[in-house]
C-alpha cells in the first residue's frame, strides 16, 4: 500500500517516527475525559477474582483469628490498622492497574486520511500492525489477549487482567509492593501467633477451635509465602526495567534502543511522575471518580471502556 508522499509497510515491528501524542485519544472518553478500561478475558477475570479472594481471606484470618481475640488491645489495634491499610492500598493499586488503559493504540487508524494528517516527509516509512490495523508508534507491541497494540508494553499479566504498559506501570509496581508488604506482615503475625499459643492453651488464643485456627493460619502462611515470592520478583524486575528504561519484551527480544534512554532516577520520575514524594506510593493520586461516573459506557472488541 503506497501513497504519493510516504510508504506504509504491513509488518510487525515499530518505527521511531511516531510517538505517544498521536495516539492520546486512545485514553479519552466520549467527552474527552479518561475512560475506564476492562479486558473481557475469562482467564484474566478468574485470576483477578482469585487475587481479591486471597487478599480478603488473609485480612479475615489476621483480623478475626489472630487480632480480635488478643488480650493486648494496643497490639491488636496497631497491627489491625496497619494490615488493613496495606490491604486497601494493595487492592486499590490492583483496581487502578486493571481499569487503566495501559496505552492502547487506536484500532484501524491506518487510513489514508490519518496518514495525510501526519504530514510525513517524502520517503518516510511508517509501520502498520497487520493484526489490529493500527499505525504502530515507537516501542509499541501487539498483545494477543487485549487484541491491541500497547505503547511501552512490558507484559500481559493475568493476575491484573490487563497489559502492563505506559499508563499503568506505576500502579502495577505499587500493587506488587503492597502485596509483598502485607505478605511479610502476615508471616510475622502468624509466627508470633504460633509462638504465643504454644506457651498457653489454644482456647485462649482464638475464638476458633484449635484445629480450625491452625488450619487457617497454615493456609495463610502458604499463601503469604507464594505471594511474597511472586511479588518480590516482579517488583524487582519492574524497578530494574524502569531504571534501565527497557521493557521486558524489549529485553527478551534484545531490541537495540532507538530512543533516548531515561535511566535510574530519570526513569523513575517518568513513570511515577515528578520529584520523589508521597504521591509516588499513593494509588489514589489522579483518580477522578466524578468524571468516571459521568461518562457513558461503550463496547468494542475484547475490552469495554467507560
């Protein structure tokens, strides 16, 4: 497919000609505001439900099996507030990761009218994704689950039922960090609970019968160990990628950078926004609930957006 001023190649690769500004409408709603993004993938929705179930199960065991029966009021209060705050932050980060457009390129924008609007110089080559018929910006890759090209796509994570890309990587990092923290907290509390109950009768440690309490805490320990291992690895991988300005796909494909790399603190500031502050670890930052409630739903493809 050729035009008088430029060539369009139907190949699965990217070109540094296009940046993210041309595709900014992908994250805009009908009225120009941000849309809520949700991938209708069965496996991803099951994994996301399991994530919430396991976090809420951990909260139940910590609160009702370990802390409320405790005779030490201040111990129970301090640990209860800390654990529940971390759980809320973790689940909020999970929601923001799952419901944020990761940087999807508009479908079917590889039209003659759109290419003419780019005002390309004669001889310049741009690339079209043959799977979603969109012009691919630099560092974009196609996701077979989202069925879209995603800017700075790192990977598709079924546990958040979404791609991790340019717009939601920050929330994914916060999600892994808070899950690792509550897993560590749960392990410490479980160890202290076992140690305390060995010294006294189990009936004085919990309102549940000893076999039930032991079974619940053993399952919690196994869950916390699994979560801690997974999230610690993912957190370290994400921080390494951010500091080296290289996504996991780019690293696996050994792609040579054609962009100006933002390394270490520059990369962190690009992803988390601005100078280091408490906003970096706040998953509520930038949330506009009123705008989300005022927008209308619209379906199309494997995702829907509001």
